[in-house]
């Protein structure tokens, strides 16, 4: 069997090209990540995800998506074939009104999301967002966060993740160790956070520590000057080893955020090698550009040692979909959408 590549790749369109099939068969990425350009209908997506698994020869190869709800929803408009979901902040508002109902809604809607994803062959969702927004921060997180306080974020994120997991979808917590203070959009530039370590430990890290048992996590392309003023978390051994693995205690499968984002400079070879050297298990490349995909694959090499063990453990954590009260879940979704 071909060793598994230490990267997750995107693809260009709604179906794999012959070049993409050959590339996936040769490089055997750990998984595939999908974006709106890839998502036209449930039937089309199921064919796409199946063709990826056929290409790599692994029936359990994970397929990822960012299906948070709100403005980050890959399966959604302009297609009318999927349900619309509210942003995470809606759960926080419901939680303020009624904690029990808020938690139930977060779990139930997570379970509905999983139903959509599994029907399309998608087995991992890059959610929940555990970032704690701070005054003056860039709006890139904004309503993607459940609340502005730690306790409701921890409670709602765990409930939402439990709903995804009960539907057979692996949650990926993000953006460790915290994107809530960033005053820039890391898609466009490198955010630099100058908060002291004590403040980070009191506010930013606790939600991730509370979900340190999650199967997978995604890093933040953010510099924390109190920990490592020279490199963003994704490329920083002090952040990954001392904070993510140490203080936060996360021992699951750790992937980077997208290497194509402008927060990271340098060649894809350089970014890939630095991320893996820092302690990330996998690198993520999303845009579907073949030349970049080939460069990332060559630099990433294959999963081995602790990274391979974590990858296998993450896949074993995936459950069979469990029964649920679908009628109640749909009512909870309607209530959230109505505000």
C-alpha cells in the first residue's frame, strides 16, 4: 500500500480531472478538502468524494469541508439543495436566553449538518470555532464565534461538536491557540498579537484546553509575540510544542490552516517543511492549483511515527451515525434562523 502523504489537498472543480486522479493516486494525500467551487449538488458531491477515495484506494480517506453556518458555509447558496445554517453567534444568543435550549440547539443543528455532510460523502467538518473575540479585533472571526465570553464558547462548542460526531462527522477545532485577538485577516496578511502570556492563558487558551480531547485541530496563522515573536503559530515550535501540546494538552491530529493564505510567506516547500518541523502533523493546501499541490506533496513526505498514530486514532474516533429527534432538530434550526 502506498504510504499516506502528510497533507490534505483541495481540487479545482466539481469533478476530478484526469491529472488530479493521477496526482492523488501517486501522492496519496491523507484527505481532500472541499470549497464552494466543488459543491453543486448532493449527488455530484457524492460522486466527487467517491472518485477521490477510488483514486487513493482508501475507503476511509477523510473528506473535509468548512461548514460552520452563516458566512462560512460551503454547502449552501447559490445552490438550493442544502439547508441554510445560522452563524455560531446565534447559538450564543439562544444560550443567553435559555441555556438548556441553547445547548440542545447547538447539538441538534450539528447533527443536522452531519446528515447533510454524510449524504455527500464528507466525513470531517472544520468546526467548531473556539476563538474568543476581543474588542478591536478584525471581523474575520466575528459572528463565527459562539460568544465573547469563555464559558458559553466552551459549552456550545462541545455541544455542537457532539452533534457532528453523533452524525458520523469528525469535528476539527480551530484556530488553536486562538485567533480572537487578531487585528488582521490572515487570509490577506499576517496578524501579530502582542497580548501578554498571562492574558492569553486566562482568555484564549481555555476553550482549546477544554476540548483537548478532540480528534483533530487546525492552527492559527497568527504571531504571538509573548511566545514566539519570529514566527506564526503554524510555523512555530515554541507555540506548537510548549502551548498546543503542552499547556493546552492537545494530543490529537494537528493540521495547519491553509498554506495558500497570505499570512505565510515563502515558497510552498519552505512553508510545508517549517510547519512539519514545528510539530504540525499535516499541512493543508486548499486552492486546487496543481503546481502548488505537487510542491506541497513533495515537501510533505509521508505520515510516520506519532503523526501516523494520531491520524489513525482520529479516523478510529469516527462513529456510526446515531438516531436523533429530527423533528426537534428542525424546529431548533427554524428558531435559530428566526432569531
